C-alpha cells in the first residue's frame, strides 16, 4: 500500500464551452479525448463541466477549477464572433486585463495572409489574450491556443473547439508542458466479465478493494439484468511510476476479484490484462 500521506496524481478539470453543447446540436467528443490523454499523462480528471457562452457562467466554473486543480483546460470560444468569450472570462477569473498579444497577432495575421484575406477587427480579436499568457501555434486553424501559468504548479490552457485544432495544439504544445507537472506514470489495465452476481452484491467488495488501492481506478459496468441475468464488466486501471509496478498492482487486484467472485458462486467468462489502448 502507498504511504498514508499519499495525495494521488495532480487534478485536472476540463471545461467545455458553447451553447451548442448544451442544446445537443454538437456532441462533446473533445472532453472524452482530453480526459483520456490527461489520464495517460498522469493526471486525475475530477470534473468535466459544460457551460454556455456566458461570461458569468464561465468565470464561475473557472474560479472553482483554479481553486482545486493543477491543470484547467477549456475548449471552445476562441473564435472571432461575439459569442466567443472564453479568453475574456479567463482574464476576469484571474484578475487580469485582456490585451493584444504581439505574438498571437502575428500568428493570426499570417494565417489570413496566406489566404489573401485582410486582418479585420473580428480576426484581430483572436489575438487579445489575458495579460501574461503565451499563445500556442495552431497548425490547423486561425485561433491560437493559450497557456496561462498561475504559479509553479498551476496552469490554464484554452484550446479551440474544433477537434482537429484542439488535438493538434494539445499534442504539439500542451502535452510536453504537462509532463513537467505530473510525475512520470505508467498504466496497466485489467478486466473481468463476471456472470451470475448482482452488482449490488459486488459493491462492498469493490469499495473495500478500492479503499486499499488508491493508485488504482476500479469501476463496474453492469451489462445484464441486476437479478434475472447479471453480467458485470469490471475494470481496473492501475497507475505507477513504471510499467512493471503498474502491472503488479492491476493484476493483483484483478486476482483478488477473481477469487471473491468464485467464492460467491459467480462465473468469469473473460479475463484480460494489458496496456490501455
């Protein structure tokens, strides 16, 4: 077991911004992608929040996130239109002025120059960043990403809502920075398909094993009927400084579950272990 003062991996929050997410016009695939990347980088994602294009709502969630998380990532709201308000909200939430950033302006101007389009006030708006921010090059679109450091171990990253732009900026410029904030971690995942035991029967066992293994994420996914034909997909994701240790943790936990299921008269129809994909 880890020492009693173990704090776990650093926390990350994801804030997805846009009215289109809340009315169901667009499915938020960005947050799922970011959550998995952050997990692989060694962070614990504690919140995924969706908010409308309203300054007050964005500021409220940003302040909550800044108070609790080491990394806050926003998606959406960086464009040239009136409802793109993310950076204004970041500035307000952190008590900073919004100002024209020369480097960001160069990025935006170069993008439109290549398309033989003028630099209008609406396009220039994408280069107005919270004071002290660093623009992140966008190899796919016009709006730069934005990185704002609030201290040695706390940052806000604002990314475009277009998935191809968000992913390109994250992988090229955000992931390398995050690696410095989180201790190196390796992941190993094991799973069991359990038949014949209701999830409610397995629940206290999951709780007890999870309490004893805070570096592992344990989750049950019911697939069948709770009583008439229970089928449970049980997954264990272990995190450790190196792969061999993560493997030992995950496989020892899954072995414990295996033994408990057999004792209860259940059946294991599938057992797998390996690197999470």
